[in-house]
């Protein structure tokens, strides 16, 4: 009984420390950004966080602790951010401008393996050339996808490139299996910026969407005209 009381006190103190740290970051940092971390495996989340070192502090605290930290702020505008805090989110603190940080998240993509059932954002092609696969079950797996092969020095060689998943269609288990065997990672994952608060301007930005490639394409078209 005595030990459980000590445990509760310890947990309570740890929570207080987390809230204090979050409240301090809210006060000190220019940008507070909420990002979705849905469907991001832990290992890749660590990788993305590492890339952001020196640019942003990334935290994944429990919702009630973020709420307590936000409540401790005297900034009424900031308190609206609570409505945007859902499950599977990270909270980032930075001295960068909101949109600079959001663009940084979009830029920091991490390659990811294909899983059966995922929708392809573009055509997925198996390139021609040598592989490390040895003859065996892989021959019929490649054949089932219409991939032409030849055996060279005891290894499977792909004769010509072949699109195995068309844009907008779902990845089959056979296609996912072959891509994993060939170590082809056709998907990318990143923290998705959702909402940001600028502490300097006291402005809340909802539904942040950054599509760098699309914006550059649109600028090129506009310039061409």
C-alpha cells in the first residue's frame, strides 16, 4: 500500500514536470505546430525526429498533459489549439516561421516499404537489371506479375522494366512481397502538418497544406504564360 502511494506520487511528479516543460516551450518558442503521426512506424518516427534536430523540438505527450500546458498559458487565442489536438499527433516547438517548419516536415520524407492494400500515388515500376534473388519461389512470384527474367551467375536478372502497380490502384500482396524482397521502397512518409500557432504574431493557422512540387509546377506554368 505504502509503495503504491509512492508510485502515485512519483507518476504525479513526472506528469507535473512534463506539463512544466511543455508550458515553458509554449512560452519561449515562436512556433507551436501540431502534426499527424498516424501510420508512422516508431523506427521511422525516430529517424524523422533526428533529421529535425536543431530545427524543432518534437514531443508526443498524452493529450491531457498538452491540455494542461495550454491551459496554463494566458494566451486565449492559443487555447483554441486544444480543439485541434486529436489522437496520433506530435507537437513541435521551433524558432522557425510556421510555414518554414511545415515545409521542413514535408521535405523530411522517409522511404517506406509497400504494404498490401495501400493505394499507389503514382505508377510503381520494377527496374531492369541484376538482383540479389536466387532462383526458387521468386521465379514464379515475378512471373505472376508479368516480369520477364533470366538467370545470370546464379542470380535472377530482370530483363526489362515493368509497372506492377498502376497509379490510384491498390498494391496486391504479390506486388508488396516482390518489392520487399527487392528492397524497393516506393512510398514516403512524413509528419503531416495540421495546425500551427505563431507566438510572435499571435495567429493560429488551420489546415496547413504544403505541396512543394505542386506549387513549383504551378509557378512554372504561370511563368511560362
